[in-house]
């Protein structure tokens, strides 16, 4: 298989540091400030040890292209919040969709989640369209939840149930298997 997800390792630290500091990635994150290397190193050390947050590299033909995460794990309700980005500019067309499909299969099949939640800053129309393409439904809007440069933005909440994903992914004509 050309595409897969894999667990992070220490050798990924510098590459992910570079990705996290790309302006086009930072501008769509809750924290859009440049990240210092020592701050990143501590964050990376923490996520490698964390048993309640799951980070996976998105790989194409042995080359890392992006990162996907599942956080705010709610064991009682079997939900999590996901995040993602493609870090490589030369990623093949369609890689984002494939990453989303692999990520959702991972959440529902491996993490045994019943629902995945996405939170999108209202100015990030590309991410909004991405969630809808993958079958998410808008569940609500947090008005003026996030402040950047003294301007407040809404945060749009999306949700996708496991059963909805199973029905929707066939419409994408993608049949991917999560490889660990």
C-alpha cells in the first residue's frame, strides 16, 4: 500500500518542528505564534509518552507528508477531537482526502471511537469544506471563541458518527486499510 499511518518516533521531531512553524499551518491553529525549538522538544517528549492522545504520521511511499492527531479522548462517550495538516508542499493531489480517510478508519477501528469531532476556525473555509467532504455534519458554532490579534473568530464544531462514516466513505471511492 502506498499510503499509511504510523506512530511517531524520536527521529520525526525536527521534521514536525519545521511543519508546525510553517506560516500556512500556524495561521489555522489555535496557537499561531512561532514555536521555539525547546518548547517543541518538550511538547514532542510529552506526546510520545501520552497514553490519552494519539498522533500518527501520514506516509506516502515511505515519505512523511503530514500529521494527524486525536485528542480530548472521552472514554465514557467514546469520542475524540481530531486535528491534521499536510506538512509537505509536494504531496500528491488527493493526499489530504486519503489522510482523512485513513485517520477516520484509525479512530473508528483502532481507537474504537463512536464519534470524531472537528473544530474549525470560521475563516478556514478549506477545512470547513474538507470536513463536509468527509461526511461530517456541522453541530454548532462557538461564537467569538478564539482571539487572534485582538479579533475574535467563531469556532465551527463538526461531528461524524462511526455509522455515518461507514456509509459515507464508500461514496468517496476510497478503500484504505489502516497499517500500523
